[in-house]
């Protein structure tokens, strides 16, 4: 499932095509994704302008001139593809995809035709993605968003906040970081990579990043710095493409080529001065990759 960097990469790709533009037409080729689409979905979007395009955790949020918010989730295999109308030399209008159209066009479920001439297609073979319309003034009570922790790239997320959230927790540090109530948007890949950069074992008890009063220790400071750095590096690389993720121009993300531990079981640790070997263990049903020699 796409994690924060992949979703942020998609958001930036959609921003140029959708923000400030009006929905001229919405083609709905099936009435359900993970859940049924809202009643009169296409009609409620038609004629409305996207006044802003944001992200909360792994969700995309398009603010509309109607006062609604279009809440979108990529699910396991969802992707957006942007096409722009161009004029050939003979004057004929044709849709040009930035990358050759996907062969699985049967999975093009929703197409937004924007006032700029761009079309934005949502393709989702497994149909675990979702779209929902929520009134802006009721967004804080939206069940999909309610209870989410702070954004890891926001100012609110710091060592003190993370230490308070982990204070007294007997769960593993990795499990705590995957808890969306503690910090929003982190997933398996980037938690593994951040713990490696911070030299912290994924098996370490979460409470050990705080002192007896709940104040942060140096482990918390290292971890927050590592989380922010790995997410920023991944966003710059367009995210990680392991199975389904593509950017809005159809290209693959490249951060998977920068993995230090994830999916590198049995390979030498890349930390300077470390002679360890990357190990894979299973925690809470998820694969964890780490170096037992330099992550303590």
C-alpha cells in the first residue's frame, strides 16, 4: 500500500492539473471501489472548482467550491494518470498521455475532465481505493480521519511529542510507529528505514525513547530526525515502486534503489564501520528488516 511519500508525490502531480480548475465532466465507469461511491457523485462534482489539494496521512483531500471535500485513498493498487489535450499539426485534438496508456485500461474506473483540458484517470485493479465527499465543516469528525496522529513532516511532530506518545508503552518501537494514532502516514518501509538511520532496534520497547517523566531522550531526537529525513528523501525520489505505485505521469518512483535495509535480507549492512548482516523478522504479521549489529 502506498505510504506517505507515494501519496505526497501523487498530490504534487495532481496539483497542477486540478487545483484552480473546474470539473467539466466526471465519467464514473463503476459505482463502487472499496465502498460504493456517494450518491450523485458525478453530479455533485460537475461545475465545482478545486480550490485546494492537500494530503492528510495517506489520504488526498480536494477542497471544492461547494464546501465539500473530495476525500481519496489509493488503496493497494490505485493510481492516477494525467493526460492533456494537445493539437497536432493537422489541427486535430488528441489526448496525449505522458506515458503510454496502461494496458489494463479496463481498470480505469473514474475520469475527471477538468476545465484546463486535462483528464485525470483513476485506475485501480484491486479496487481497494476509495472516494468520498465530506462537508468541510464536518471533516474533523470524519471517521476515516478522526484520531489520526500528527503529520511527521509538520512542526507539531517533534521529539517531545513522540516521547509523550510512547511513554509507558510496552509494545515494540516499530509497532508504535506504525500506529496511525501516534504518527500519521508512516508505513512498513519507511519505519524500517528510519529506525536504521536512527540506529534503533525495531524490537526495542517503545517507552525507552522517553525518560521516567515522559520527556524525550536522545533516542527520541535521533528517531524524529531520521523519520523526517527519510520521508523527505523518498518524496524527492518520487516514492518507492515495489508493485503498483506510479507517479501521475506514469513513471515509477525511484526510492527503492536507496533502501538501506528494507528487502535486503542476508546482505551486508551499509553503515560505515559495521560488519553486520541485514536480518528479516516478522512483527505483528509484517516483515521487519534491520541490522542487529548497529541497531540497538
